C-alpha cells in the first residue's frame, strides 16, 4: 500500500551512516593535524629544555648551562 507521508527508513539510515562516516573522517584528520603540530612543538622546544641556570656558591652570579649538543645564542636571563 502506498502512503505519501511514510518515511523510507532504509534511505534515512544510508544518509545517517554517510554523515557519521564523514564526521569520523573529519575527526581523524583533526587528530592527525593536532598530533603533527604537537610533535613539531615538542621538537621546537626540545633544545630549550636542556638549557638551565643556577646561582654560584656566593649567590652573586647566575651560571647558565647547556646540556644539549647544539649551541645557544642570545640568552637573556632576568634575575629578580
């Protein structure tokens, strides 16, 4: 029997599945982009994490050290 107000549930299910697939793909691309940018940020600051400072034994001078294999240029230390 034909009913003009009926919903074709099979067609609706295909649309919902297609939208969920697209949303999953978009979420996967976003996660890949975020992981890639986080890895680039970690790589960018990896050398800066190996630069350190301490007070000498007389507490009148700051000593800056670098435990990385790369040189550090233009170090600015503010002592308060």
